[in-house]
C-alpha cells in the first residue's frame, strides 16, 4: 500500500480517545511509509491525523472543495492540497489516489464517504479494502445495523464481507495487508477484531 484514505470528523468529538487514535494511526502510517489521503482540513480529527503524519515526516495529500477552502479550514502545511469544485469530485479523486480506506469517528460526511466507497466496491468499481477504526466502540451500532441489513437480505453476504473493522490501527492495517496480498484470488472475509 502506498496511500490510505482516511475519512473522519472535522470536529474533535467528546472523547480524547478519538484524537489519540488519529495521532496513533498517523504515526503508524508514517512509520510504514504509507501516505495519507484525507479531506484537507486543519481542524478536528482531520487536523489531528494530518499533523501526526507530518510531524513524523510522512506524506499528506488533502482533497478539498473550493467552498471549504474559502471558509479557511484548509490545512496550510500539507505535502499536496488538491482543490476541487464539488464533493463528488473530492470523493472520486480520493478514491483514485488511495489503495485502502479507513473511517475514524466522524459524522454525516464520514458516513457518506465510507458508505459510498463501499458501494463502489460492491459495484466492482474498485477492489480496495475498507475498514472502520472502531475506537471505544464508536461504530458498534453501525456494525450492528450493517449486520442486520445482511440478516434482512438487503445486503448480500459477499458485499457484507467487504467491510472490515478493528478497535486499533495495527490490527486494521494487518487485515488490509492480508487482504491486499491475496486480493487476486480471495473473496474478502468480514473480520471485526477487538483487542
């Protein structure tokens, strides 16, 4: 993997663990020489992961629509900042630049981006792994919802198995490594790892 796209909140959230997890993931990416692709903001969990990668000398690529740049939330010290016109262009470029996708805690935007990338995988537009970094159980209810969609016959088993989850960055990256190593002849298996 050369680059991983991370979807996450532009707010810090109410728990220190969210920012801590962002920093840990950022440091791990930099140590593994994996570049970060993200939404380009300097604030919230987004800013925390970007700063963590940068402070360890890693590559950080931001992708942000012009209207958010105009609101002065763009990070000023990134390796590269791509300014696009629309949110649709943003998501398309983030997918193109990345080899895998992680969702840290976030709100509507994070869920939109993560679900769209899973949908693209379901439709065969890419074969890149997608996973939830389920910090202190943040995504437990979402995972339960997705499991219920599968049980109710609204998400097929093979598509349900495209989504991975782990409670820490090291385990999630190990899942990605295993997936990518076998991606040419492996149907993904859903793994929800807990430490």
